């Protein structure tokens, strides 16, 4: 999850600087489609509710 967040942040910053997608893809290994898919996957990951520690311990 953290690695995904960093990759998205790097691409976002490069896009803000007006960097061409060919350069972004060469620098990050992500093309535009992969980046968009990663954003969707990341949003799903962060939107999932987390189980509080007490509930997790009670289920053991």
C-alpha cells in the first residue's frame, strides 16, 4: 500500500510539472493506463474499513 502511494505521488508530481507520459513511463515503469488502474486500486484499499484492535482480539 505504501509503495503504491509513493508511486502515485511521484506520477502526480511529474504530471503537475508538465512531464510527458513517455518520460513518466520510462522513469517509473508505469504507463498512463497502469497509473489509472493503480489509483483505483489504491482508493479501494484506503476505503476499506479497518478492524479495531479490540474487535480483532475478541475474535481470537
